C-alpha cells in the first residue's frame, strides 16, 4: 500500500469513513473496490485480500479505529444485459 493514501483523509469526518464498492455478480469471487487499494492500479481486490490486507492497513493508520462498521448509505446498481 502507498503511505500517501493516508493523505485522502482531510478532516475528522472522513477519518471514520471508507467508501467501498462491491461486485457480487459472481458469489464465488466477490470483489471490493477501495480507494485505499489504488496502488494495485485498479482499486479492485478480492474480498479475502480486502479483509486481510486493506482493512488492517487502514486500521493501522487511524488512531482509535476498531474495525467495527455499519452501512450508513448504500445504493445497488444492476447491470443491464
């Protein structure tokens, strides 16, 4: 991960927010988009990599972060085939 990604947090409110995208069109290969994973070139990572690499990286860099979360706002976008 790029340590410069911590610079995206500009104020206290965004310190507590991590907007992600989820592609669950293939239940056997759920993908997560997280701006904190942009160092891989796309920001898309497997759910496993997000849980085991990205989340611990975020928690390490944010004081008092505990990993608990809830959905505050969400939107579902369906593809049209």
